[in-house]
């Protein structure tokens, strides 16, 4: 069985979609915010790729917790909304897009909350 990551086109799809999201919100950012958002963009793409990979890890795995550390919760939620809508625009099924978002949300929510801090 293919992983969710494989079903959407791999890490390239995730990286491209996260980049599109940050380009869309980037018009509203100050120069300071842009530097912080570059960090968020990289971290979020890594976290999503990890969350959707073939071998999901326990919610409190060190890798998941490491990647969740420093993610801005509001930006992560906004990214998931964007990702779900973008997948539907691209012709992915509603079931796949919903499953993908729920999987990523569940892993993020299962990480220790004190690690999920805003930058």
C-alpha cells in the first residue's frame, strides 16, 4: 500500500504546496516576519512529509516531536486548510484530502503541547 505521501506525489508536492502557501501570505509580511516564516516553511514541509510517510511513528516519537517543536500552531492550521483546498482544486478526492489533513493534525496534536510553540 502506498503512503499518503506517495499518493499525493511525494515530498515534491508537499514542498511545492507549502511554498505556494507562503508565497500567498508573504505579501502581508514585514522583512522580519519573512525570515521567521522561512523557518516555518521549512519545518512545516518536513513535518508534513514525515507525517504522511509510509512508516508512521508513535505520536510521541522523538522525530515527530522534534519537527513539531517551533511550529506556529495558527500557521500550521492555516496551512492544512490551504492544503486541503488546494488538493481539491487539483482533482484529488475529498476523502484523500480529508484523510491527509486528519493524519497530519493527529500527529501534530499528539506531540507534546509544550513543544508546539509559536515563533
